[in-house]
């Protein structure tokens, strides 16, 4: 009985402590500049990033060149990745604006739809990504947070997990091409 109580207590402690670590998107509602997905990603953007495993070790570096095209409530992002191991990858996002704060997105390696919500200078995406492995693939959940620093710089931090266990993080900075 003591063992069961100890396990229950530890489980509740872990749940309560992990709850403190979650961000609340509404906390960014008054942050400026306000994020406008269409304005930032329309045209050419370059991203520089790293992938870290759950211990914090950098496992890959990458550069992504993005060409965005938007009309009223829809757009595409053509992402061309160059990885530190020499591999290249393309992902084409198809985006649809639902209202002033919500977007949905699809891509070939996204399972179902990505749901994006904007508050102030921040955009949070949630989606399942199918990651290729040597012997197949694995679906992982992405919690993707983007923070607009100014009209040309966007910081991005994404955590990916499986069955609730964090596997790693992706950190990158996007720099919007100047219109000179």
C-alpha cells in the first residue's frame, strides 16, 4: 500500500510540476509588433537552425530558404532545407486563414492539419510530423512557437515529442529578405 501511495504521490508531483512549464499563448496578447503571418512570410525568407536531442546536444544544423506566396486567405510556403550532413529536403506548406488569429496548414509529411493560433507577436503551431527513419518513419508531435522580434526577424522554438515524452527541440531564426 505504501508503494502505491508513493507512486501516486510522485505521479501527481510530476504532473503538477510539468504544468508549470507550459506557456500560455494569451500571455503574449499585448506584445508588439503584432504578428501577421502573410506579411512576414510573403516573399523570400531565410531560416538558420539547429536540432537538439533531449539532452541538449546539437545533432543537426540547417539552413532553410522559403518562398511564400499569398492571396486573400490562402498561401503556400515552399521550404528548401540544406542539412549539415549534406542532405536536402523540400516541404511545401499550404496555408488557409480561418479568421484573424487562426490558420490551418497541410504538407505532405504533416499528418492531418497543423493548427496555428496568433496572439500579439506570437504564433503557436501544433501538428504531427512524419519523420523519416532508416527503416521507415515515426510520427511525432510538434509544439512550435514563433516570436516576432521586428518586421524582419522571427525566432522559432519547437519541441517534438512522442507519447508525451520530449525527444528534442528545434531552434531557428528567420530573417526576412529586405525589399531593397
